[in-house]
C-alpha cells in the first residue's frame, strides 16, 4: 500500500476512521430523540468559531469546538424554555452562526472565503499534526460518553418523562448529548466539512436500522458503516482525485440504498418465520367463529 | 414502616401556559391503597400525576412522596411510572428487553446492570406475559403489547408505588386481562397504586377509592362511584347525594 507511505495520508486516514466511529456513535442518540438535523445546526454555528479562530489567530479547530459547544448548550436551553417560538430562535442561531463565520473570516488579516471552503467541505489532505492531536482527544471524549453512558443516554432519548422518574439527571444528560454532538461536529469538520457533517451522523444510523431490530446492533452496524465509508471514501479520493467529503457522503447514501435493498427479502423471511411460529397471534385472514362470544356484544 | 401517606398533594395548583389546570387539589394515597383518579378530558387528572413526578411545576401547595417533599425526593427506585402513551418506540429500533432494562436504571449504580438486574428485567417481562417477545423490536408490537412493555419497564425496579396514566387506553381485550391480572398480583403483594382512568372498566374490582376531578378541583373522594344499568352509559350524569343542593351533576363519562 503505497498510500500509507505518505505522512499526510496517514493523518488523513486516522482522522477519517475517528470520524467514522464518532459521528454515528452520537448520531444514533440524535436520531432516537428525533433531532436528526441538530448536527446540521451545530455545523452552521461552528462556522463562527472557525472565523473567530482566523481573526484571533487561534487554532480554528479548538475555537470551533468552543463556539459550537456554546451553541449546542444554547440550543438545548431554547428547547427547554422556547416552546412555541423555539424553532424561530433556532433558525436565528443557525443563520447568525453562518453569517458570523463569513464576517469574521473576511475581517481576519489575509482571510477570505477561500479559507472557509476547506472547513465547509472538508480538506483531508491538509490535516496537520496538531489537528490530529485535537481530533484524537475530542474523539476519545465522544467514545467515552456514547459508550460509557449508553444506558442512561438510551433511556433519556427513548422517553424523557420516564427517565426523570428513574431519577436520572435528565437535563444534565440532555446537555451532555448536545455538547458531545458539538464536539463530534468539530472532529468531522476537517474530514467531511461542516455542511456535510450531519450526513455522517444520521445516514449510517438510518442505513443500519434497515437490517437491525435492537439498539445495540444498530449502534454496532452504524459505526461499522461509518468506518467503512470514511476509509473507502478517503482512499477513493486519493486515487481518483475527487473531493473526500463529498465522496464519503455519497458512499454513505449508497450504503443506505444497499441496506434497503438487502432488507426487503429479510423482512419477508422474518414475517414468514413469525407467522410460522405463532399463527394464532397475528392471522393474516379473518376467521369467523362458529358462535358468538361474550366479547362480540358491543356495549352502548 | 411509618404510617405517613405514600402520596400527598395538599392545595396543589398548577398552570399550563398561564391557564390554570389544577385549582388547589388535595389527594392522599395511603400504603397499600389502590386509588383511581377519574375525570373527563381536561379535568386535570394527568396534570395532577405529572406534578407528582416533577414533569409539571407546581405554582402553589405541597407535593410529597413517601413523606418527603418532591423536590428533595431521591428514592426513585420506589416509584414505578407508566406514562400515557400509545407507543414505546423511538427513532431507532430497540428490543423489548432494551426498553424494559431502562426501568431498572433507578436501582443500578452508574447504569451498570448486574446479574440480579437482568433477572429482575426477565421477571418483569414474565409478569406481563411478554417473555417470549423479549428479543423482538418494540416497533413490531400491537398497542396492547406496547402497554404491557411499558408496565414491565415500570415493574423492573420492583417499586412500592405504581403510578399509571390511562393504562387501558387503546389496549385490546386480551392485553386488558393480562394487565388486570398483573395489577391484581402487585396489589396482593402490597404495592400502592395510583391509576389515572377515563372510566373504571375492568379494573373496577381492584379499586379501593376513587377521586373524581373536574376543572382542576376534587369533586368526589370516596368509594368508586357505582354505575349500573343506564347509569353506566358513557356521558351519563352522575348525581351525588352529598353534593350541595343545586350543584351541577358530575359528568365522568366519555361524552361530557
């Protein structure tokens, strides 16, 4: 594998694998709580962080982490208190974040929208040593949270009201989910870009659940899909000279289509197995009893 | 064990979006009692239960669980809650066991389930007759089976108090019977139960006391209102002998 001889490709592949693991790992909880587009919103807010990073000559990755974590916390607060006007407040946050990014980067000395493009759509080949360190640390945090607290996050994402009655710190866990999603966005920023981050959080999960019945299996399969598409996308972009971010996202959607096609006969076989196991449970045809039972008397 | 009530609401007021929903209700449930909270839609019965679990903030009055003010209550493993819901499914597939296991988290430190916890989950599934569906996705279940899963989730922590919000809503006859049997066994074992119900229905023989709400006020607190013959018709006006003269008849039925 000559591809592994280049230091920049080693860094790119490492970053790609970490994104393949972390994005679906937090994305599954967002999909479970039906906030699939939250990652997209955080991605918009992170642009302000990138802009500020250029303006203040700070590391754009760390600045984007800081700003997107603040944005995610703000989104969670809007969800608690916002109620009816919540969606409008979120819209202002998203587009304010995007506008802020463009503004700051143009104010930065020597900055232009060209700098922003590598963050919007990813720029794997320019991932530096310090970027890799940041990505590794942030990815470790995401894995620790999503695996270590999987039962708590599952309970809160499945049924918030019930989770409160089991004594779980629901608000703290919601905030932690938002913060972890924000961290994941900045991990994935250099690989697929801020505008495509959400695809890697949502589509592998959607693809996995075409085949799976349990949460644990969905988690495992979506992470496997995530790693497979980020690795193959990175390698493809090296040999074919196509943009890695777009390649990875298109491959993910391809995986979804493939899973959906594979799932159809599997679902049919499961339905057959279920009807063979318990024909009385779910008969496909109506059966008319010979005599009327007590349950047939409709009360008025 | 002390004699203090398991549930105590005193003069509780609550608002939903500045509209008063509870206008000062009192409700006491003693140890081992089975109390039904009845009332028409919008009477505040679900809100009353949701103040108990802290889902709806209280604007006045006192809420106590096991003699502890609700705000300081931490012993959630003693409480099993069945929310009003027609489905247990989220946006990602989950098996019956996975959903029921989350009910055990109140007894599991740091969310680590040990062997005893897994056994408790299996027992809870047995109690509601869903052990054979343990590995199935909750998306594949009927409404009645969903409700049985939600009840198993509440039972997984082996609670002393069960709070159920409309457990019979949208449940088929077979599941209703399973639920009534499950509840009977829990009551026999000494569990305290607070049920929110639209009508007494098949659970009637289990109920010690009924509290009827209307417009956020307690209208009746005593033996379950007996409804026979034409009086049992939904929407029938239930006239109370001890109601003040000229009081409006109590409507507890579906059509009121």
